C-alpha cells in the first residue's frame, strides 16, 4: 500500500526541473524544515525519545537485549499518512531504526539472528510508510539525524549536532555531521543541475557551462569538508565502538512480521539487509546520472542499483529524472566538464583513503557495512570517472 507520504516531494512528474523544486535547491537532499528532534511531551511516542537519549548508556549493559524485549512501543497509526505527519514519522523511523540495529549488533555480543516482534513491528510499520527496507540506513543515520544549535545559523560543522547516537563518544557525532554538511552543500549541485536542464532546453551553452563550473566548485567544497574527518574521529575508536552498529543484517528473522518474513509455507525466513553506508547518499548517483558516466556493468553496478532501494523514495525519483535528461557532454566546455569529473574522482579518492585508514587496516573482512568488497569497487569508480574526461 502506497502512502500519501510518497507524494511529498517538491515537484510532481516531469523532468529534472519539475522534481528539483525550491526546497531541494535550498537544502539538497536534507529535509526542510529541519528534522524534528523530539516528540511532543504528551505524545504516545515520547517514550522513544527517552530510550534514544539513554541508548548509548544502555548498550554498556549486557542485559540490554532483555530490557529491549520488555519495551512496549506504540505502532505508528495506519491512518497517519499525510504530509503533516512526515517529520514525526521520520523521527519514529530514526528511533526505531537505531533501536533495532543496537539490538542486532550490540558490541560485545554475538549478532542476534532474531529481532523480537516488539521492535520489529514498529520499524517495519515506519519502513512500509516510507517505502524502504526495514533497517536503519543513511537517511535515518544522517539525513534526518541533525539539529541546528543556532536556528538562524548555517547547516555546517560548528552549528549542528546529532539527535540520536549509539555511543557517547563525540567521534560518532562528528562522523555523522561531516556527512550532513556535505549534504547541505549539495543544494548548489541540485540547483545547478536544474539550471543546466533549463539552459539545455533553451540552447544556451554559456548558461550550461556556468552551471557546470558551479557544480565543480560545490564538489570542491564538499571535498574540503570530507578532509576534516580525522579532526575529531579516531580510526581505532570508529572501528571498535560505533561502526559495528551500522553493519548489515545477515540472516535476521523479523519476529511476527508476516509480510516480510513468511515463506511459501508460512515459516519465518531469515532476512538480509544492507547496513548504513555513504553509498546510500543520493549525491554521487545524481552526479553520475547528470554526467552520464558509463560505469561498466558488474556486481558493482548491481550493488549501486540496489542501494537506491535504501534511499528515500523522493530522492530515487530525482535520480531517475536526472538520468532522463539529455547529455550535457556535447554542449559542455571541456574544462568545465572535466573539472566536475576531476572533483568527483578526488572526492572518491579521499573516501577510498578514509576507508583504508578507518576500516581496511583493522580487519581482514573485505565487506563494508553495506556487505560489499568496498575497496576494490571504490577504485573501479575512480578509474572509470577519470576515463570519461573529454580529451
């Protein structure tokens, strides 16, 4: 059943200009207004705020799973599907998504292979409303998980903090918030893509190239933010303390949730879902779609296609609209076009370096939190992006 929430997007139908409306051009893929940080005090869901605030402490207790199984979490009402409820539904998804991942992947315990019904049902209800798989993904971990310290200040490091965390360490805050500022900068990219689409329709090559240079400059600003990761995030602490919580679910049964865990004979099925990963951000897929970069069909491209299922439904539609745009390559200035590709490759190279520093050197497991051989695939993306430059 599709919810009315699926229609909450800046445009309806049409091409890139129709879907990249004013809010996306101001906020990128971040929500507008700012995410809700807590439920009203008299809300039936206020309990989730208290659990969320206590979660980093609760996870130090080996009895956490027993406590979690005792919780009584109100289900999201099936009739609350309108745009007015969207901010609260997203917060409900953040709280229940964190709680489920905390239960399955509690540090110091073996991964759980059953998510109890009292945790599974609330998460699955929210996921169904939001048209997404029932696991905490990049949207719940980053896009909906921030607040501004000064409401009139920028969405930027120094003026933002997280709403929910797995651990008390500021390193986790920093990891999330770096991504939030990068997403905020993407507003300039989306605005410029819409401008380029309009300019191509008018045959205005000069305006197209202005838009391309703006995109390249925005990616360079994102690179400067991404380089700041080590300022407040220790690689040893990242790998051992909070990275395990965003790991994929492997062979997990969602107890009592028939529409996802019942097999042909009615027996519960063990489910696999990809964990939170930057590959679920819509920024790079939108840029790849705009630039028409021909990544070679492979397990990698299949993986990237699957990652779209973990993005908000409205973001998937934006990427599809950008894919349908005509190629900008034929009308683009060589230097402007190549500047975007160079910036994309540099962004991916820095990401590759951080993956080596924060993950790969600490483990022999080639799989990232999304469950894939990330190091090999990241290098393939870099090489194919650079190979597409106009010679």
